[in-house]
C-alpha cells in the first residue's frame, strides 16, 4: 500500500486456484468468500461458518507464496464475533481482511435485498478489528454496501465515517458508473479497493484510470470460478456424449502439468529422502 502502483488480486477459492494465480505472475491473491461458498455448493448468503472458511483459507496460505487478502463478510456476527474472527484470520497468515456493514448473515454485494447495520455499530466493528489485530502490518479493509440500500451519497458518508474509525483501506461496494468511481477516489483519502468483474454492477474501467482516481487494489472475485464452471460443463457434456474426454484433450491440462501445479515432485523427494 505504500508504493505508487495499483495491484490486481484475482479471486481464488482453494489451494489450486491460489497456486495458479501465483504462477500467472500476480502479486496478490484475493480469497473470495463468495467463491469459497459456491465451491462448497452454497450461495453467497453467509451460510458457511467461520471455521469452514478458515480451513479453506489456511490451505490457500499454506501452498501460496504471495500475500492473500481475505473476505471476512460481516465479521461473522457482532463486534464480539469480529474480535475473534480477526484474531483467527490473522493466525492463518493472510495480510488483510475486509468486513462489511451488512446485517448478519450477509448477501453477495451484487445481489438485491441487502440490509445494513447502523453506521455507529460498523465504526465500533472497525475499531474492535484494529484493536484485535496483533501484527502492525495486518490491514483492516472497511466495506460499505450502502449504494444499493441508501444511495450513493449515503455510501460516501459511511465510507468517510469508516475512514475516521481507523480502517486502513476503504471498499465502497458496487458503484454503478464511472462518475461514482471517480467521486469515491476524490472523497476518500485512505487507500481504496474496487471490486470489478464482468457482468457486475460496476463498469469495467482501464487500470490506468483507476490508478489516477487513487485506487490501490482491484479484486476480481469470481471470474476464475465462472471460467471453471463453464469448462467443467463443457467437458461433462463431451464425456456424456462420447464416454471419454479424448476429443477435448487440447483443452485440458496434461497429467504432468497438473502434478507440477501441486508440487508432487517436491513432496515425493521428501518421501524418498
């Protein structure tokens, strides 16, 4: 956050996708709460427990050598829950988490029907999160979902209050125009995070322009998962018709490529030694 660059964090949801993000040359991984939930077969409406999310994120941290920014939803409850959640996330080795001002359980930021907690309660959550963190380099990202509930002006007001409460990074979810994105950049002085993916409410904006507006982090939460879903559906259709996957061999990673991603040789060398 101290350099002059803008950083992209593709969304991963397990150890393998984290490894792929790293191998593709990115500097950061985003542990997407929505993608993790969907990978378990559940929608992104707060159905996974803290321990379930932490188990998955622990795997991601263990096999990945670059920093991971994690989605902590609402902190899994009130301020008391936030205190414990922050300590537990920090133990996994992630470098930052974002907590949001939705009521618990939450909804995906681009779904309708969200409800917000009082802004003063969210300020307390941010303060508790900061107090609960041990590592001085661990970052607390404050997210507001107020645009869809209270309107853009109120979202900006909430963002300023969360900045004043001590959040290290501000995340205004789902701005709907470039003008709104630019205005957020003007009003918020802290480093800013933007959630930008194809098909969402937020327009796709060139990275250089986002940098000019003061954004430091771009998360792309679900695109890897959506690509994987389509690829799996296509492969299953071929297998159902043909009984094997030979006709799509060029679309698949080879046996050796797959084993290289998960470092099979490294583990076997330890076993042989």
